[in-house]
């Protein structure tokens, strides 16, 4: 696993922007003791449903459904992310997966308070990690990862999705900039006639790539740059070689035509000169 996936804080492993290659079996180890096995399954499909909270106009998530006395179908939700922007209207999101279980379970909420207690249980120090305050007795907080940079080479006329290649280590919806222009999801869809849109998973989707789409796409979490993708739209090597072959063949044809025309004119001139002498 890379450095992005191995960030461990207070014994908890956190994965940001999970991908299919993150799936597998995880197990923690403390000195010579091993914890239980955790099976992580990453579902990366485009067939998903976008729902909204009760304060919106909907559509709304389905409530738990009891099949019989013991069997229940319900949705397990992740915590809400932070807001994409500050001091203005932004976006928050969370993901839900449908489960079938005998009973519905709930995970207790956690806070970011770190306490140091004496052997008698007296609180010696209390700090709020959520506010960015840490104790000297804690491990140093991890530094944000380096900005991820990628280059995509695609053919014109294909369908692609641009995914943010990096993360700032925070659970904040991604916003995009094309060049230096901030992308507004609704304006992007309207200005391109639906050819390009930003889906609910913060991916820029091109239904049909054109040469004009070649640009630098940067993804941000809040005011912090997370990743940069340079999109290169070019013809395939086969098409390039074919065009070169056609060009060379055309040059050869023009040379042959020029030589044929020149020889033909010489013959005509010689024939005319011979007639004049006779």
C-alpha cells in the first residue's frame, strides 16, 4: 500500500478517496498481538441514486424495511463530510450502502477530545483535536500529502471521467478548476450542452472528448490544492502514421506527375522542331 492509505492516527486507519485497488483484508498488530480481520469491499459503479435530506425537496432515502420479525433491510450511512466552502452556501455529502441484517446496528459517535489521566483517573490534560489543538504526549499529526500530478492521454471522440488524483486528508467534497476558472456544476453542464458534467462523486465526465478539451484540471478541497491532471487529446499513433503515409505517397505522386509532364513536353517540343526542319 502507498503512503496515502497507511495513515494511522490513534490506532485508526483512514482511507481517503478509496479506489477498487484498496479492497482487501486488513488486520492490525500491536507488538505481538493481532486484531481481528476486516474485509474491505470497494464498490465502484456508476449506477447509484442521489438522495437529499428531509429539509430539501427530495428525492429522499428509503426508510428501514422489515421483511419479517428478524430480517431488516436498511441503509448504513457514513458521517457527513465537511462543507466544500466556508462562509457561503456549499456542499456536504455522505454515502449510504444497502444492507440486509438480522438486526440493525448503530456505531456510537466519536469526538476529537484527547485526555491524559493519572493512575487514579484524574484528568491532567484535555485538548480538542478537532480544533487543531494537540498534546505533546500525542503523536505528531501527519503532514498533508504532496500534491498528486497526472497526465492523461486520450483519443478524440471517447468517453472519459477525470478523477481527482490526490487528497488533502480531509473529508471535504472536491471542487474543480479548468485552467484558472472555477467550475460551477450547473454552468458546466449548461455551457457544454450536456457534453461535460460534474457528477455527485466529484468526477468530471466527458461524454465526448474534443481537441478543445485539452487543458489543466485541478481539484481542490476547500482552499487547498489536492491534485492536478493535464489532459492531452491527440490522434492515435496508427492514425498519425496513416496520415504521414498518405502525405508521403502524395509527394511521390506529384513528383512522378511532374516528371511525366516534363518528359511529355520535351517530346512535343522535339516533334515540333523536327517538323519545322523538314
